[in-house]
DNA sequence: ATGTCCTTGGCTCAAGGA
C-alpha cells in the first residue's frame, strides 16, 4: 500500500498539479495539507471519479487537511482531542484521522503542524503565551499526548504531514539561515525528539542517510533553482507500522513542474 | 532576507500567512 503526504498549498490553485500527480504516482492514500478550503467547497467529485474516497477537515482561507483513499475510510475523527483542563478545542483545522484496512488495519493521522513564526520570546527566553510559537509547542504537546494514546493500542499507525520541523542540519541546504526559526529552534527540536522517543520510526531517515534531501523549497529568492530546500514533511511510524515499511521516497521532480506547490509529495510503501 | 504565491475582501489592489 502506497501512502503519500502532500502539502498542496491551496486546492483551488493545485487542482491540475494534484490531479496529474495522482494519475501517475497512483497512491492508494493521499494525505493532503493546506487545502485552504471549507469542506463544502472541496472538489471531492473530481477525486471520487478517480476512485478515491474523500474526507476533509477544512476551514476558510487557511490550513485544512483531507484524506483521499482508494480503500474505505473508517472511524474518521477531526481535530486533536482535548486532553487537559484549560485546553480549548482547536479552532484551526490541522488534524484528521481515519483507518484503512489492507492485510491488516492501519490508523492514519494526517497533520499540519503550526508554522510558529514569528517567534516571540519573553525577557527570560520563554515563548510568549498566546503567541504563535507558544501555540506551536503546545500543539506538539497535545499531539504527543494523542500519540501516547494510540501507542497504547500496540497496533500499526502512522502520523504524517507537514511538521514544519527541520530535524537536523543535514535536512537544510543552509542550516545556519534557519537558526532562530520556529522550524529549527532548540525547543522545537526538543519536542520533535520527545515525540520520536516514544518509539516512532522516522520513515525517510530509516532508509536514506546524508544531506541533500528536501521536501520544501520557498517560492522566493529562486530557492528551487538553487536547490535551497528544507525537509519538513515527515512520516512517523509506530513500531508495528515500522515493521511493515518497504520504501520511503520524496517526489522531488514535482517541484519543477507547472504551477507547483512549494512542497512536494513524500510517500511510504507499506506491506499491507 | 526576500527575487513569491495563495487566499480573501470586495477589487483591479492590499493584507495576512507561509
């Protein structure tokens, strides 16, 4: 089973690019982020005609996630659970879960992690409460709690999407340019490791080593032409899911096409 | 650090987000 993640940066602007990529890459499942559309405006019919089931969790203008799947999507839930006193339901559409059943069932968590910039810090270096960076870190804390719940089931599941996290220096062409950025700050790296340390396998790095592998190139300053990219789109696999991993690749060439997203698809092949 | 793109409001450009 081929499962892909793809931040499309707006469904209206990406209809053709997305359609073409689906036709040739033929993923069984596509986890989409930044659909930037309300549910009613998402062109589900176009994907249903290609044989996909479609579920969305959208909002106006920003964010929004969707799942396309050739297999039925079961037990769909939207949003991260409210996990602590004082937590409010997330008004931002960034998380959707569903289960697909191949040889066995696998739970799919599709996420669009907050960007977190600009970073605002207090005088003693703490993220300003209510600021975008504090929201990112708090969101990661909630995601961590949800991951713990799912791990307790000891069944295959994955969490994939746009993490807005550059894991290591080798994941950026110019790492020094990202120092201080919400995707590369120490607090962000600490939360990323805290997630991984629950026992996840980062699919791409379990198979490919070394620098020069990116999933995002900014539209600005000729980043694509200079291959000035970062790797921020990831798959985290639960132990039972990692055992099923056959392959993980980045569809880099998609970035060089007509009217591209600033992200490219990343996919895993699972023995399912 | 900014050589861009996407969205919306209610236009023909500006602002916010990334």
